[in-house]
């Protein structure tokens, strides 16, 4: 999946599900409290479907998913 | 989430009054196994739709094998073992395995997926193990590896055993069951989340069995009621509501691993549909989540008409959540009177009040100013605060609202501290007689919660003890404040943290105010980021509302609690009103 498409999709999800718009690539999602643990899990599940990859439970944390840029990097690594 | 097709659970052969003559959990389970070995008492449902079913005989074999493993490693009667396992048959087997050996099982959570610094989790767990005087930890997979790598010293000397060490024994090699007595401690609950001082709530066999009887009769569960739940078993609602009560009363039960529910909330609803579920339990946030975050196309064809009892407890029950849930799922056969608000704490085993089943929840609209300033809940027809009735006392439970200072009982509609008297009260806090003596007085338990009564109906107002409850998990504000205070740029000792109700998510967000001498906007921005990063790294929480103020911006009082609420009230434009408005 293209990085740009993924980025767009993630931002669209954040806007649709959490009502947060204009999130920057490097803006913290989890550590800012914008995305709580439950929403983080659902975001990861959404990304699984979008990118057709499997994300193990243990990876769903702020180390891998704190910014849109980190999410894109994670997905690219898993799809490679 | 794909729709789940209809499934059949085996009907329960257990007589409805089975529990009545039981004196200990171990004797109860042993008798169940002897009388109904083939009964598949437990079904675990996974996100991919697959299920594991365990018969009582198979469950017994795993529990006996776990007992043998623990005994061969030196567990003796009275020893404590802490279990850190995901929902599944190994957790269930290990829980009883410890008890069958005469030991005391304690359940606690694994490291949160939000905490990147696992050393802090190990430190927290070390405190729990130290408090329990636990000799063993039973775990598996990465958590077990993390704990083994940390070494025995970090775990207060406890030995880590893993579920893959449990080797199935033939019946002829089953070790003998330790004959427990009713007054012995059967379980310890470490329920105050992963922060704060560990508080081990000790529950006796007698209290647990008494509780399950009063829950069964008071709420009115029957043998045909299929229970469908996803709560973790280290949570009291999970352990008793989802697991022990159905098991020991012989009610068919389906358990969904918590992570599978969080990943696909509609799984819970589909499971209720597929198994014709009658009872499910959850904190308020989960109902809000289902109402707001499940798409129409995920639930096409869903039928919730079998759902009779949806207990809501463990965090404030919000009127907008009840409405949103009822409205969202009415087209799918859900009835508003299914929702059963309830109130309880680990110290009372679990919920000891419940709204009458089959009656719509009751909302009391009261005057905001009177409530806040005079502590009187005066009904109003105009603008006010909506307080949901969290039920009436179950049989044998007595409630009193008392003045916080004089401890005199207060009349109806006066807000005070809720005290509870019950046959199912906890024995005390493990290794903490002082804390126990502070709250257990003359057979009564001082819950610390602020509430009022109208007739038999209990209305919860707020927690005296200042805990932040996010998604049913409890956090101590002091821990958040300690982390913020350690960030360079924050004035030492000048940070307060508290919960801010978010009516949209149906649970609290974390709010904090910290003083700093920094003035440059770029510096303030950097400080904000550092604080948030640190709180997440150490506690796994995001600070949703963070307000930096110049020196003097925080109310100073001798009580942390007053400082928190007074500071919070100073910035209503940021933190809103008390009820999240």
C-alpha cells in the first residue's frame, strides 16, 4: 500500500471516529491522549484490514503507533 | 467482523440450587466435576469465530495438573501465587490449581499495551508480589519471559512458572485436594489498576459463595441464561460475573478474550446473537463504544432480542450512554429495560446493588448548584445534572449514607459517604491492617464513594478517594503527579491530576495542571510534549487535557484531594463542569 494512501486513510479514520482533523504526520496520537488505548486497538485493527497485514497484539503500543509517520513506517516494514 | 451464525450451547445439567449447600469453592467445583464430568461448562470464543469448549472433566485434569506443577515446585498450603494470564482455559485451570493445593490465587493485569517501559511494570508487579508475599507467578509467553529476565530479586523472590510446564496427568496421578475451610481466604483481588500502592482485597470462600448466591437470587439469573462476556478475569466483574458465578451456578458461559473485544466490539454483540445470550456485563465505556463505534454494515442481521440483563458497573453510569445504546440497538431487538445499572467494589466482592431487571433505568435530574454547594439532590424540571440510579440493595445488603465528619446517617437526597453492611464483605487488605481498620468498622464498610439514596434507589455522585477511572481501570492521581513533577521545567510539587468525564467516550479522560516558570510559547510547547511522553511512557496514559500555568496557578491546600478539585474548578473553560458538561 502506498504511504500517501495509508496516511490519508489513517487521518480520515481519526477524523471520522474521533472527530480530530488536521493531524500532522509527526503529531503524537497516544502520548497526547488524543487516541486512548481502546481507540488505538481499533485503529490497528482498521490498519490490518486496509493494508492486509496481521498486527500482533504486542505491537499495538505507543512504540509503534504514536504518530502517523510511525504507523506508515510500521506498515511498510511489515508488508515488505 | 463477520456475522456469527447461530450456535448451540449444551444445556446445563446443574440444578439451580446447587450452590446452596456448598461451603468452599474447592468443594463446590469438585462436586460439580464428579456429578457432571461431561458438561461443557466453558466456551471461549475468538475473534476469528473459532471456539474452545472445555468439559468439567478436562478442566479438572488441567487444574489437577497445574496443582501438581505448583506442589512439585514447593507450593504449600497458605502460599500465594499471582496469575498473569489472558482469558482462557489455562487461566481457569491455574486459578483452581492454586486453590486445590491449598494456596491463595491472586489475579492481576499484564503490562498495558500503552506502557513502553516494561521495567516499570516489573517494578509494580514486584510491589504486588511483595505485598502478597507471593511465592509464585504463573504466566506465559512474552510476559513470562519479561519476568524471568527481570530476575527473582525484582519479583520479591517469587518463582515464575509457565502454563506450558503444566503436563496433563492421568486420573491415577491426580494429587489430593487440600481441604479448605469456609473462613479461609480463597482469592486476593489486586484491583486498583497498575498504579498506586498495591491493595490486595482478601475474599474468603464464605464471602464469595454468599455473594454468588445473593447475586443469583437478587438479580434473578436462571439456568437457561447464557452469559456472554469479554471482561478480563483480573477485574472483579470478569472473575465473578463472567466466570465464577456462571460456572458454580451451572449457567452456560461464553468468554471472549478482552483484546478480541477491543479489536472488534461487535464480536460481543454477535456472540449474544449467536448463542442467544441473556446476560452480559460491562463498564459504561463499553456501551458507549458499541453505540458509537460500530458501523451499520458490521451488524446487518444482528438480533439482540435474547438479551435480558446488561449490567453496567465499575465506573459512573451516564444517562447519555444509556440513551445512545438503547437508541442505537432498538432496531436490532434490544430493549431499554435490559440495561441494569449496578454498584459495587472489590471489597464487596462485586455489585451489591442492581436496578430491578426488566425495568427501564431511572434518571434523576437534580439542581446543579444545590448538589455542588449544599450537597442536596433536589429534583428540578429545568436544567440540571442527570444522575442514574445504580440500583437497589441485593438481598441481605444494607446501605447507609453517612455524614463524612460525624458519621451520622443522613436522610434521603442528602449527599454523603456510602457505607455498606453485607455477608459478603472482604476480610481485609493483605498485610495492611491499618488500612483495613480505617474502612471496616463495626461490620460496616466505608466505601469512600459519595452518593445519595431515594428510598431504596442508590445514586452515585463521586468518589471520595479521588481515583481516576478510565475504561473501568483505576489510576491514582498521585502517580501521575509524581511523574509530571519529575519533568524538568515543572515546579516541583506543583502539579495536580484528575479525571475529566468525557460523555462521548462514556469514561474519564486524564486532566492535569502544572506550574512552570517558562514563558516562551516554544518552551511551553516542548514542555507539554515532554510531560505527555513521560506520562505515557511510565503509566500508559495519555494526558488529554494538560494546562500549564505560571507560579501560583495551582490551589494549595493541605489535602491533595482539595488541591485537585479546587485547581480544577479554577479552569472551567478547560476542564468543563463536574459532570463533563
